[in-house]
């Protein structure tokens, strides 16, 4: 998730950001040598994936954020004026977000682990397992200053929100990855756009408390979309083929 204030750059944070991808590359090298490493990295080649699914992947978190803002204002929340941000600064900001968590994690979670789990547990089961592991992997940020669930004390509600958010997001990411033929590119886009919370950049006067409220409200559309995806995909999937998107 996007840091509420500046997050301290520590060795632990570096491991958390890049550990899954580095681990996947090392495991692939040990199991199958250079050939397996190349096959894994090819999942990140952008021209091997449908443009439509890249656009859908990018749009999903943006729409979730817009719905969250609408929910906030419908409850009487104040966002301040809508102002278009500097385009170059926005693109640079999003690029930085991609190089951290998304590129550092997704080759591990969705490039390496998801295909292995789907042969046994199917799309939904694999998503639940990865989402739970994803949550556990991020638990150390509880002790890092400046994240959404850090601070002098962390409530059960905050941890539950974080866990459900990541599990639902895992279901959504599995959906776009499967429909994109197993490419990790859409996963990187979903993850990056989620972390960047781009629609909030259009509200420069949004207070810290309002931003936090909108982030917590995002659980509603995220959960709704995850449930819809799970139901629709369960109705159309071939039960004899757990890899069927």
C-alpha cells in the first residue's frame, strides 16, 4: 500500500520489496538453470500481452479509488477542489511505484507461485493462498514508520482491513493474469496503480485524515469486485482444467 508519510529505507524494507522476485529467480535457477530463469522473465515482456488487458489492469485500481472517493463524499466528506496534476510528475511518480513493490514482488507471486499453485488448487484457491502469504509477507511494515497500519498501536481492525484487502486484490490479479495468458505485466499494473492511488493526486488539498478514510473505504469496492470475479469465473471455468482463465 502507499505510504502515509515517508517510509524509512531500511535493509528489511529492501528485502520486503524485492524478496519475492529475487527468490523466484534464484529458485528457478536452482531447479532448471538458465532456461527456467528465461521462461520466468519472459512473463514480464510487455509485448507478449494484450493491450486490452493491460488497460483493464491499470483501470481497475483507478476505478476502485474513484468509487472510494465517491463513497467518502456521499458521507459528507470534503475533498477540496479537483486539480489536474503535473503530467510529467505523475508519470514519474507512477514509474517509481512500479519499480518498488510491483516489479520487486510480482514475478515471485504471480510469475512463479501462481502457476505452480493453480495446477493443484485452481484460480480461487491459489488466490486465497497467495493473498494470505502476501499479507504475512507485509506484516513487518507494522513496525515501520509511516505506513497505513503502523504507529504507536495497531488495531485488529487495521490488520483485518489489510488482510482482506490483499486477499481480494490477489483474486483480482489472478483474474487479469489468467486472462492475459499468464503474463505478469497486468499484475504489475494492478499492483502499481493500487500503490500509487493516482486519483488522489487530483485532490491536492485532501487532508491526511480524509486520505486515510478514503483508503479504508476502498475495501468496499475491492471486496465487491473480488466477489464478482470469483463468482463469474467459477461459473465459466472448466472444472477439469484449473488453469482455465
